[in-house]
């Protein structure tokens, strides 16, 4: 099974790829809302202190959304796509598809949105997945301001990937997608341009796979059965 991550610009990487070389791209590009410099409701209160907030200082990666050429390259190198924050990128996305995914976070009235939308190229009904933000407490400390639970990616792979698929993530961030792909036995390639985030997810991934090796397991609690 292939599972690799690279500290490089995803646009540079995709330009060198052949057409349709990935079965599925599951990506979480910048939304252009400056999330890197928001507190996002974490780390200020005693209740929230159980989740270690990011320690990377101010960054500018979420000042703007990706250019249109990013989406065209993504469509070229992957057969199907799931794109978190699709509502921010509607000018660049085909509108005929109805397969939106709604991640309901299980908590209302916080500083963050109650849910997030993901666009997909699957001609399926809109689906709602409920995964509480408290899932982060089970998965350890938070290493990225827009980190998503491993369980969310596990759900996506269970419902939208097939056995033997090759997965692409152009904005690896915390590496949750990488861990979920490993647990599911899917081939995976991820790219992260920020050195600090890349090194943090690499450490997280190595700790995860080492823990499974200690217990003699090939998959974790997020195991997916196709």
C-alpha cells in the first residue's frame, strides 16, 4: 500500500502528473476567510483547554481562495472529487451535480459554523454526516486551525471510495485524510506547502502507524469495510 506525503506546492506537483492518475481527490483548500489567524473558539476557556490549540503563530495561507487553474488541474488529474468548502468556490465548480455533503458538527451556537459543506462530483442525493467536534478529544491535540476529524474522512472513504482506489489530497494540513486512508487500506498521496504543518502531520502519522504496529493491528478504530 502506498501512503506518502510531500512538502511542496500542489500546483507544481499536479502540473507534472498524467491525466486521471487518481481515482478520487478529497481536498480542503483555503476558503479565503483568514482562518489561520482566527481563534475559532479554542484555547481560551478552561473547557476548551482540553484541546491543545495551534502553536504556529499567524500565517497567511487562508487570505485568498485558490485560482481557477487549481480546480481545472484537480479535475484533470483525478476522476472524481470531494471538495470541502465548495460553497466558497461556486464560480469554479460545475453546478449540475447534486451530491453535496453536509458535515454537521453536533454543536450549535459556537463561534464556528454549525456545519460545513463539501461539493462532490457524485450524482447522488445530498448526504449529512454527524460527527461531533468533541471527536478531536479522542484523536489528540489539534495541530491545524481547520483540522477535521479522521472519522469524517473515514466516512467519506466508506461512502465514496472503492477498494483499490488511489486518493489525492492537495492540502494535507493536519493529515487526517492520510490517517483515514491508511486505516482504510487505500493508496494515498498528499501535499502540504507549509513546512511546520507538514512536519506536524508527519509526526502525527508516524505516531498513529507506530501505535497500530505495537498492538499488532493493520487498521485502527476507523477501519472501513468495502
